[in-house]
C-alpha cells in the first residue's frame, strides 16, 4: 500500500501525469479519490480545531478568566499543529501549488517562539504553597483553581476554606525522581489512538505506574509541614483533594476528566495526590489531548488540598440571572448537605432572588421538597442520606445568610469586574465559605426544558431563537448588505443585516452597533472578527432581510438571541463595558502580543488580488486561505473522473444522462438484488447526492418535453457546431460522474458541448458545509451562450448563491449553511441541471434572460408562459 500511496502523491504533483490513471486497476484508482477526499476532510477538521483555539484566545482577551503562560504555550502548540495540517493537506491536495505557505507558517512560528521565550515569570522554588501566599499571578505554578481561591482570600478578604496547593514543581519532581517521564513516553509511543483496547490498557499501565511510585520525601515533608502549619497535630481534619491542572480552564475544560476526591483523611493525602496525577492519563484525557493536538509537555497537574466542610447546606449563586441580561438580581440556589447535588441537579434546590443593591432585599423564595442529600462518611468519602422530615420542606438558609451571600456576590463581581458563578458552603458553625468563583458567561439557554429569559414587554419582538456569535446588545437603523458595494455606504451606528456571514464585513464593524446574518457559523471567520471588535452578533436569523426594512430602528439582544422593533432602552443601558481583572497583568499583555500573530484576519475577499499565500500574516489568514482554496482543489476532482472508464458503477434511474458513480465510502448501501456494476436510487446514502437526485428526478422536471424548435435558434446551434466545433475546447463524452461519500459529492456532467460541475459537503457542522457550481459551454453562438449563463446566474442569485460570470461560464458558491438548507439548494441545482438542457435554442433576445429565470424560480419548468421574443 505504501507504494500505491507514493505513486498517488507523485501523480497529484503534476497534472500532466493524469493520463497514467488508466494504467491502474479499479482498486488503485478508487484509492486516488479516497486519498484526495481524506486530505480534504483532514483540512476541514483542522480548520474547525484552529478556529476553536482562536475563539478561546479571544475569550481570554476579555480579561475575565485567570490563565498563565502555560495556557498560552499550550494554545500556540495546538494552533501551530492545526495550521500545519491545513498547509500540508492543501499542498498535497493541489500538487504542491502553495509551497510559500510553509515559509509563511515557519516565519509566524519563529516569531511566536521568540515571544514565548520571553521570561514573564521567574523560577518557582516551592513544592507546596499555602493559600495565604497565592494570588492570580501564580496561575502558572498552582493552576487556575488554586490561583482563584488565593485571589479571593488575599485580595478580597472573603472566607475561603483553609488549605494549600501542591504545585507544578512538585509534579515535575515526582515524575523526575521516579523516572516516570521516560516510562510514560515509552508507552505512549506504542499508542494507536484508534485501538480502544490498546488505549485502555496503556492508560491503565501508566496510572498504575504512577500510583505504585513513592512520593519523594521532600514533597512528603512539605505537605506535612503545610498541614501542620494550618492544623497542628490534629489528624482528624478531612480534606477535599481536587485537580488544578494547568491549561484546564476555558475551552480546555476537560470537564469531568480529572479526579476530585472528597473527605480524604490526613494520612491519605499522598495517595490521593498520586490518584489525581494519574487521572491526567485516563483513557479519555489522553484521547482528548491527542485529538486536540495538545502535547503532554504543555500539561501539568497542580493539586488543591482544601479543608473539607461537612456542609449543613451548600450550593451555587449567580451575581445576575444566568440567562437574562436584564435581570440584575442575585440568584442563590441551596440544598442540604454537600454541593454536588445542587450542581449536578440531583436535587431541586431552594431558589432565593435578592436585589443587587445596598439593601439586598430578598425579593422571592422558592422552597421545594428535598428528600435526600450528600454527606461525608465517617470513614472517608461521601454517601447519600435522607433529609429529616422537618427539613425536607424547610428553607436551607435564613434571611441573614441569604443577605450575607448576596454581599459576598457583590464583592466578587466588583473585584472581577464581570458577572460571577460562585460555589459556596455553610458549615456546621453557621459560617459561609466561598469554594470557587468563575466568570458567568451569560448565554442563550438551550434544550427544551431550559429556563428562558423573559420577553421584554412593551416592544414588538421580530425574531427569536437566533444563534449568538458575539454577546452584547445594540440599537440602530437596519442597513441591508446585498453586495460588497453596499459596505461603502454603511452608516455609523447602523445594524448590519445580511443573508450570510462574511469576513468582508470587517470594514463596517467599527461603525456597526450590531450584526445580524440569516446564516453562517458561530465559529466562523466573521464571528471571530465580531468578537475581536466586540460587536453584538446574531446568526441564524431566518428571513431577517424580509422581516426588517432598510432604515427601520431595531434593537439586537445578543444575550437571548432576539431582535426587537424600536429602541429598547432597558437592553442598551444595561450593557456597559468594563476592563476585567486580568487586563492589568503581565501575562495578559503577553497573550496580546502572541494573539496579534494568531487571531487577526487580513485576507477578507477571495476575489482580491491580495488574496495570496504570501499575504498571510497570521494563523487566521492561513486558515482562511487554505479553507477557501481547498474547495477549488476538490472542485477539480471531476477532471480526473472524465479521464478514465470502466471502474465505476452505473446508476439505474430515469435520467437523460449516462450517470456513473464512484463511492469513496458510505455513499452506497449494498443490495444483493441489484445487478453487479449497477446501483439503484434506493441504495444511495450520500446526503448531498440524494438531494441533487431529488431535484433531477422532480416530477415537474423529469417529464420535460423538447421545446418547440425556433428556426433561428436551431440554425445558430447547427452553424456553430459545423463551423466552430472546438469553441468550448473539446466535445465531451456522453458519461457523467458522481464521486460520492456519506457527506460529500462531486458531480460532473459533460455531455455534448456543455459541462456542469457540482461540488458539495453536507453534514451537521455548519462550518464545513458548502456548494460550488460551475456551468460552461453550449453549441449556440456567443450571444446566445452569454444570455444562457446570464439566466443561470440570475436564477442562482435568487437562490442566495454568490455568482461570478465570465463570457459563457458561470461559477457560483454557497457556504456555511445548515444541512437542511444545503440539501434544499442541491435539490434546486438538480432541477437546474435538467432545465438547462432545453435552453440552447431559447435565448432569442435579451428579454429571454429574465423570462427564463422568472419561470424557473416560480416552478414553471415547462415554460408555458409566452416567451417575449
């Protein structure tokens, strides 16, 4: 197989070698197409991963989440890996057409490493560090969780549970002293990520290695000293031992993948410590890191050792409503016992609503029945216990504790300068302790049972259920963008409305109060720019261009995903911007420098002469360039199919073309009743191909009869064939090909003097979905051919395609729409492919262009209305 792949790579390097395909067998030729398709899928996957990294960096630049240099190094590594995958895939796919991308990527990589080598933190000497000495500046050594608790204790003076952090230095020392780095690497080098049994076995071996190795004496002594300095010789203190891994925050949450051990005895701390380190190498954690391109060198495990509170009650609170930006009240949830039952939704908690003002008025109480609770076991660990009959319907908190919690919430929001999501506990002595505080990302709720923010009364709601690409709220005059030319007239403070998201809208972002697009991707290029410019942005606003007139005053609520008619003062006044707490730190400034080489997008217009590989200045530029050109390279796959015969299967269908299929995988299901070498419509499982066939077999299209012959049109066609048989370069054969997979289609119809190509990807990931279409040829004179492509272009424009016409060729593109929408447009293209077969002799006058397009769009495929000729 390696020889075959080597041959394939050489073949892709030069178009002149394509005639050699005929010398290969069916299996090898299928491998050619599979190889290209695999490269294409890898490029799309790398693009999604890279945009995810860039999005997370933009979130960190808001300054609301604690992070350290380890986070920056990890994200740079991930971004570089995915960028390299895109560059490599595009070059192999294109026959090394873009070698300059390697140079550009290498230059960016060198600049990033110069920045990463800047020393912004000094060497750290401690294995263990008490919370009394920890602040947010220590995130690189103690991890985000520990740094947050230290920050709350030392800069706010709020009560947190006593404890200490076992640092990254201890982690490195533990691995080094036990020779574990080499042992782990040796086993990971044997790993095949697709072999689940091997992954589980290697994970088990690594975790057992860690658990069996001793904790070095210096670390043991430091842990013992930290314990004694806090609790003396009292051995009855129980601890919560929690992971505080570097790089564990934000997008890299590793939610539920690392271990937390509750109610741990003092003599079990070292064993618990090793168990949490071992959880770094669980099968799912290893798999996640590999799939995300995260190197183990970028990961390290710090551990939090916190005094266990055998809570009388505990829960979470939000400094404002978690879903409704207008609701500035503090929300407190509480359950009896330990907090996980409130966080995990095992028990419906009490809910207290408190005014966010100096008085902290308790505005409402909801106290449901609470039958069970989570409590500490006397021998260690936790267990479920019944709630006493009296407490089942009793409130968990009295008024004094409710108001004290509210004041703590206010202090945390003031310090962090953004809404907070806070975990708390009430101990047996009646003292409230803060367990954690993190930024509250106010987002539109999802799911059928999610709590919905209220609709603002007194205003007409135009749209609901839109996707949020960039949070905020904005009000202004609606301005419709239908082409690039409209951007030059965009008014300051306007609301940009468009059919589809586009990075080209960046020219208007500094002046835009908000952006609304009917379709696009929340992780796409425009969404990234909108977050960079802090422009409230909604995507998936169906028919917004029809529902809102130009100049209409509207308010965009990019917290709940709604659009209102008129000026909604409640929304606009509540969205004030503040500098968050990380913005005054050295690590934040460091991230800004690094991000300047990663997140900005300069390549906006693919039609621009500056849209070249050499003009890529950031990783975002590389992603945009490679993503755009990958479509163009896959579009050319049809050229390969037209060169070879005899190794495809024929479609049995009532179509006016001889259609043959090449299945790259999961595009056809087997049917023993079907003749060998043939396939029926019922066997097609390729989503985009099925949609195209639905259009081609549409009952109103399939029965089209030949049009009455117009004598001048007929003579034009005959004269052109007789005098200029080569006017389209060649007369094509009678075969058409569909190269398919479960989500992919490349359909080429090359019959007579026409050719048309449809290339599409149609799946559940909006960012990957697209359709490209090209039509050229015809045997009529140049004027008639020009009119025909004008009619086709007009039809496609009415169907929301972006269209480019050159002489007798039309190219169209539609991308980043949901699967159902892509399917509907492929259905339209299927109809158009059949419809165009009757157009050669109909283009008598310029008026025919509008007449033909109008009839098609209205579904009058048989052209029964009078032709204005």
